[in-house]
């Protein structure tokens, strides 16, 4: 079960910009580079953020339908 069920497109994900915000980057004065495991973890964080936002959207839509606003 190592494979994700939903494949996301990470072509728009800016790894460098996110990496520059980390403490390790700042402590090494920009000499350290992000590892592959760090990149995978960043992808998982974005996946969770996307899933949460889509669930909230569905919940809000269902509330509007329940109140006959849609």
C-alpha cells in the first residue's frame, strides 16, 4: 500500500521556495539541499491540505442544499 490512490500533479509545487522556509536551510546558510524524503513529505502535506479543503467545500455545499439556498 505504498502507492497513493489519488495521483496529484506536483509540477506547480515550488520545492525551492518551501525549502527556503525551513530551519535546516537557514541554519546551514543555504548550503543544505532538500532530500527526496523531504520532497515526498511536502507532497503529502499538500495532499492533506487539498483533501481537507475539498471536504470543507462539499460540507458547505451540502449545508446550502439542506437550507434550500442552491
